[in-house]
C-alpha cells in the first residue's frame, strides 16, 4: 500500500479523533460528570458501540454525503476532511460549540465550488432541513419522555436508592445505544469523503475479504474510539455546565432523545419499514450529536419553566451552527487552491 | 457489575428503612417510659425502657455511619446525597433528644404531682405523634415525595398543639404554690419533652425543601 494514502487519510482520522473526543460527552458526559457512571466504563462501552454502529449502520448517511459531492481524488478528500477538522478545531478553540456534520458539509460545498461540480440542491436542502429538524425533534421527544417519566414516577413508588440504581443501569444502556447511533450517523463525516476514491486495496483475512469501504469504516470507527479514550474525559467532566445543570433523570432523557434522533437519521431498517408501510421516510443524513443534545436539554428546560437556560450560551450555539459550515467551506476552497497550485496535486 | 450494584442498593435501601423503623420504635418506647414515670416513678420497667432507648440510639448511630459511608464510597444518588445525609443527621438529633430526656428523668427524678401528670401525658402523646408523622414523611420522601407535604402538615399541627399544651402546663406550674426551684425544674422537663416536637418540625421543614428539589 502506498504510504501516501495514509497521509491523505490522516485528516479524516484526525476528524474522527476530534469527533470521539467531543461527541462522546454528548452520550456519557452527564453520567460521568455526575459520577453516576465511571469514565472507564463509559469509555469502553462508548468505543465498542461507536465502532459497531459505524460498521453495521454507517452506510446510509455516507451514501447521502456522497450524493452531495463525490470527491474522487484522494488529495481533494484529504483537504475536505482537513478543512472540516480545522473548522472544528478553531471553533472549539474559540469556545464555540461545533458540529462535525456541519463542518464536513461546508467543506464538501467548498470542494464543489472549487472543482466546479454542481451541488445537488435536493440533497443540500434535505441536509439543511435536518439541521433544524434534528434539535426540534430531539426537544419534542425529550418533552414527551419527560412527561411520561413524571407521570409514571407519580404512580410507581420506587425507593430513591433503587431508582438511582435503575437510572445508572439505564444510563449505561442509553449510552450504548447513543454510542451506536453516533457511530452509525457520524461515521460519514469522518470517512465519507474518502469512499468514492476507494484508496485502500481489498484486504483478505482468512476466508473474508474486506473492501476499501469496509476498511475505511473500521479505521474511522477506531479513530473515533481513540478520541474517546485519549481526550473525552476532560470534556465529559465539564459537560452540562454550559447550558445549565441537569438532574440524573433529565440527563438520561436527554441522552435517550439524542440517541433516538441520531438513530432515526441513520437507520436503513427504519427507512425501509416506514417506506413499506406507506409512511414518509426520514432522510439518512449525518446530523449533529451536539445539536440533538442541546435540543433535548432546551426541551426539558422549557418544560420546567425555562429558568435554567442560559440564553447567551444558546445564542453562541446557534451562531456556531451558521459559522461552522461557512468557515469550513472557505478553508476548503482556499486549501484546495493551495494544494493544486503550490503542490501541483490533482484535487478533482 | 449490575447484579452487584442492585444487591448493594437493596441492602442500603433496607438500612434506610431500618433507620426510620428505629425512629418509630423510639417514639413508642419514649412514650411508654414517660407514662411509666408519671404513673409509678423510676421502676424496673422504666429502666428497661431507658436501656432500650439507649440501644436504639446506638443502633441508629451505627446505621447512620454505614449509610453515610455507602452513599459516599459508592457515589450513590449524587443529586440528593447531601439532602439525605442532612436528613439522617437531623433525625439523629431526635434520638439524642429521646435518650437525653429519659436520662434526665432517671437522674433528676422531678417531682411531678398529680395535677400536672395529665398535662405531661398529653404533651408526651402529642410530641410522639409529631415524631411518628415525621417518620412517615421521611419514608415518603424516599418513595413518593409528592406525599411529603401532607405528612409535614400533620407534623406542624402536632407541634403547634404540643406548644399549646406546654404553654398551658408552664402557666399552671408557675401559677402554683410550688417553690421556685421546683417550678424551674418542672419547666425544664416540659421544655425537654416539647423539644421533641420542635425538632420534628425542624426536620419536617428541611424535608419540605428536599422534597421540592426532588420534584423539580
């Protein structure tokens, strides 16, 4: 295998690492921050289920990103992923909440603009609409779950200590589901742009042959898992303080809502089931894990009188949603120009 | 890991229930001991009740330490840990009040004449009712915090009634021909017994806040 391929893949793997470092906190942050679940337990479950989600259900969202921009040249894919990673990095440095999904979409559009490829308006509209639908849907699900929780907790008399044990157990199950959904939904952000170029030769292990795409899914999943293990602890410990503190039950509901939304936007099985029953299907689009959690937290806070929401922080989050794709697009456009004209690499 | 967590949780749940069982039992034993004293003074039965109160207080102390240790070492109920510890600490003061009050009777042996025994009996009954209702309120806090206000309301009512009885009793004592030293001695005991209801009310006030925090 050409070692240059690994250098080109490094930007996607870096993006995967950043995703694992940041977004694992959306799944297990409150559970670990409140010491309901140990970080080590959370990290192991998170890593295993992210990889599983990426391998089993990662295809759907990857396909949608591919329709937005089919980057066939490896240097072009490298710069696209690098631009998204740089946008994520600089936004994180500035203290603004950031979405890798929005960064990669912005970067792909940057590549489209540079290469003169047309942007599929239908796909773009579908993706943009999910940026609004995702947090709203997450808030809606959180409100329903929270109301159901209130209703049942009034009627079922469980001892506080036993309820605590059930909550811990549920946080682990919900966290595993959340990690699976995160892997399934967000793997496209990490390796999606490399797939059309098929950079890796098929790999034979015993009777099994792994295609370039399958190897990329595994590599991307491992990169996310590495991010979880090496850097997520700090983020997990500080999560929850930004928007306002959550109780363990509210945190559980936020994680479940987030996981359901990510799963809905990634599951081909659900899409087929809905289509089979004549119902409108949900687009398979990589959505922001952070937006889903923010939506759920806001939904719960509004239900509780909105007293806990820090509106200034929420405003910064919304600003980040606009700035991220624009920044990634601009970085990608100029980066490609640099790569093509200075290094003489073919980017399209 | 999960099975172990649920087993330990069940044990802790039982310990908390036992702690409040001790509160209920202590109030019954206290009531019986005071009634024996009012009827017959210090006798073998009174001594047995006093010993039982001492044992219950020690058991409650051991349970309190064990509960506190488990809550911290297993990092359980992070949202409510401080409240539960605060509740258990303040209820522990009630055990001390029961024990201290009976020890004072045993050591000082106040001369409670017939015209005041009825007042002391009524006062004791009322403070014990307040303590019993508090035990119910504390149990409700752990299982159904929505029911705490109803129990607390009763605690307040009993405390108010106990205050009225104690005021009446003290007025009668100080209006009598007893020596000032005897009056002061009796007043001291009225206040000690009434102190049980006051403490119950303090704990109920805390419980009201803790319950609201759980319901938000």
